[in-house]
């Protein structure tokens, strides 16, 4: 009777994955060769990447299976019996042979970032909204603009020797937004909208294998001031945004004066608010490791509890999902307080 009443052990979860290479599913072909796969999902400023480590003991990867630069592949991952998460499309960027033991390392970047998008340009934009500039650049490279850039009209902004991608990344960061390229999509994510979204997951010490929190106590801006020109008088005026006290204490007293030209007091106030919010975002930075959690993606909001003053809402800046032959499926995230 006692034996019958004993709680049965939970079955071990197994990771699932699928690799489609040049439109062919090669998952079964490489199942015994895959040592590890690491997919990194980034919110802003960096493209997503995928790194594969495979056994090359029989030499196939350095001969008949030798990858070609710009080959395309897609990666799917999760737990067996659960929903699968697509990592999107990638292109082979670098191939490395190491040993012993004989291994091939295939490093891939998110597909869709053309050489032209990385080419420096010189161009000025007058009296345009940020969304209009983003739409123009997306169309130039045959991409689709996804998301809603902050609704800000700029008097003038100059692209001075920057690539289109670097230029838009800079503008997005200035106005408290994120930018990334995913396939043929140019994705804008408003950080403030993401921070106000529903919580994807609540994390506690019991759900984590390792954690690290770092709080900034100095160097935080206290205010931002943006100038604008009055339409009638032509005089230059300023709009100022002041920070509220954060979890880590009062601001240091620094004043931001961004080099941005706008044409109305409302636009100046909006830019000042966003510049200050961008500067003060992430007063607490967290790195959290756990068993594989495919629901966690860059730009997702999480709640952390059980860590005292570090409790609260965080926005995921990057999520790294690793499937490893020896350690299984694990997830590591870098997040900043909302």
C-alpha cells in the first residue's frame, strides 16, 4: 500500500529542435553530431545570432558537407510535447574548424541584412516623422516596417557617414525605442510600450539556477532639456523633463541636452521625456539563468520576486537559449528594470 501511494517521479523533459538547411530538414541527419546550439535573441542594436557546434570526427563537415557562406537556415526549439519557438531565418557568416576533438563551429547572423544596408550614406531629413524616415529606409532595402516608431516630428536630422542600419539604430535608441532586423522585417519596439505590456513570466529564486543583480547608484541623469524654435517670433525656447526618484535612489543631477532639432513645444517636451526615460532606463541590470524557457524573448516583460529591493518588473534585453548534449536545454537572459 505504501509503495502504491508513493509519489511517482516526474518524467524527464527532453528538448526538441529542428534545423532546416537550404530548405531541407537535416535534423535527423545531424542528431548524433550536434554538440550544442546557442540562439541569442537581442532587443536592440544587435542582430540575432545562432551558433552551432557539431562533431566532425568523420570529416564530412570539412569535405562534402562544407557549409557555404550565405547559406540559409532556420532553427526551431522547445520542449518535447510543448509549443515550439521559431528563431527565424539565418545566414552562415563564419565557419571554424577546431580540434582536438574535431569540431566544426558554424556562426550565423539573422538573415535580411544586406551589404547595402551597412554601406555609409550622407543624407538629411527635414520636417519628417521618425516613422516616415524608417519607412523610407525600409523601402530602400525591400524590407517591411513592423511596429510603431515613436510619433516624433523632427525639424532636421542628418545621416552623416552612417549606414542606414546604424543611423536608424541610433535614432531609435535616442527616442527610447529598439530596432532590429529579422528576415525581411525592420522591427521597431517602443520600450515604454513593452514595459507596460503584460508580464510573460514571474521568476523567483526557486525557478533560477543562478542570478546576478547590479544597481546603478551614480551617473543617472536628473533632467533633459530640448530646444525648439517658436513659429511666430523665431526665438529659441526650451522644454525640460525632470526625473522622479528611482528604486536605486535620487538622480545624480546631470542635465541631458540632446542635439535634436524640433519645431514645436509639444515635440520638444516629448523628445525631452523620451531622452530622459532612455537615459534612466535600466537602473538595475539582471542576469538570470534557468532551465530552458522558450517563452522568454527579447522585449518581453518579466516580474522578479524574492530578491528584496531588486523585486519588480524587468524588460529582457537579450535571451540566450542553449541546447547542449551534456547540460540539456537552458536559458540565460539579460534584463533591465522597467
